[in-house]
C-alpha cells in the first residue's frame, strides 16, 4: 500500500496523481460538479483482480463518444490505474469507481474549447448485500421511469435514479423497477431486470431506454450457452407480476432473485431454478477469469441447489 506523508494512504487518483483523501478534490468549476457533464464506470474486484475490465472500459468509450468527450488516457493506461486502485487501499474484495468529466472551465452550457478532461479513480470496500437475500429473494416496487432518453449512456446524471432508490427504500424494497409510459418495464434504478416465462428468459432490449449492463450481457451469454431461450423485448408490469421467476443483475449484486414486486409474490415466492442456475454460471465465469474460487465463494454466495 502506498502511504503518503503523515501515514495516510494515497488511494485517490485525481488527474495524474495518487492523493490521500483530504487532498483528493476537484475545482468548483469542474463541469461534472456544475453540469453533470461526464460519464463513469464501476468495476468489481474479486481476489484483488478487476472483473470484466475490458467490457467496462469498452462501455466507457461508448458513453464518452456519445457525449463527444475525449478520454484523457489510453485504455491500457486506464486499465493500469484501475488495477492499482485496490492495491493502494489494501483491498482484495472491492469496487473501483472511475469518472471522466469534461473538465474545468467557466460555466457555460456549450462545450468550452479550453476544458481538458478530468479523471478520478478510486477503490472502496464492496457495498454489503445481505446474503439472506440470495437465499430468500428480494423485493422491488414499480415506479414511473422519469429518466432522460439516453439511458444507454452511463452518465453521472443520476438524480432520477436516486429519487427512485429512495422511494424503494422507504417502501422497504431493495430496488425500484422502472416503467416507461408507452414502452413497458425498462430496468431497475441501478440494475437490469429479467423475468422467466415458461423457461424463456426475457429482458429489455439494448437501446436508449436501458443501460446495457456488463453483468446483463454475461448472464445472457451464459443462458444461451446453456440452451436457455432468451428474448430481448420490453414487457409489461402485468407480465412481471405473472412471471415464473424474476431477478436483477448488476456489477455489485451479480444475480439477485426477486420474489415480491409491489407486495405481490413472484412465482412460488422463492428464488427460481433458472435464477439459481444463472447465478452459478456467472460465478463460474468469475472464477475462470482468475478471481479465485475462495474469494468468490466467500462473498455473496448464491443459494445452493
């Protein structure tokens, strides 16, 4: 672990330097702070190694290109910083946050020519998920999708997501499932959503209404490899409530079974067989990527069977 003067670890990467927490600051006129003009990624670290890093960086490139933002470093340099971040903090199980903004300039709405992109990267302990949820299943509530029309961009503008998450928390639910008028159910406030209908996996298609999750894509790949039919289409709240199974996917939750939505039981009210099978398949991918079976099995172990 790198230790700065005074014994405080320097584990925040801010525009070219590793800094201790009290020095890790950005200027007030950073466009990320004032205008939400930036993009980000969250990468899970298992056994000290970032998982699916190439996929996350590829999505970062897509998000940056979509808002005409130049990344400040080459991908190989970004990868090296992400890999260094958990070591700087002495973390083996972690998540790495990476954010790029358009940089510092006098506040105007158009893109200022003088602004240089700003980069922040740091690792933190994995957000705790109650392991009982993987055995018993979680609850969600359906709320209107009030986000903008480019949800495929992993933008730092997350106020609608935060409002939905807070409402879900107040209702005693883990997640807010979002429903867009004229479209159908899209995804969760911080996750992708799947249902199982008579053995077929159904989830919203890629496009402007959802963020194409790294874990989402991995689960779809594992399902198809296992012979599970997959349909990428929108579905209604009624279909969700009538589904045989439902689950959420995200970098931090992996595969989270949903057994209650709006107070109604999904399927038999317990994590379903397809959900469990796909969670195990995802875990196998994590292990084969070099995370190490001990590290994987020690955290958020999915239901047996």
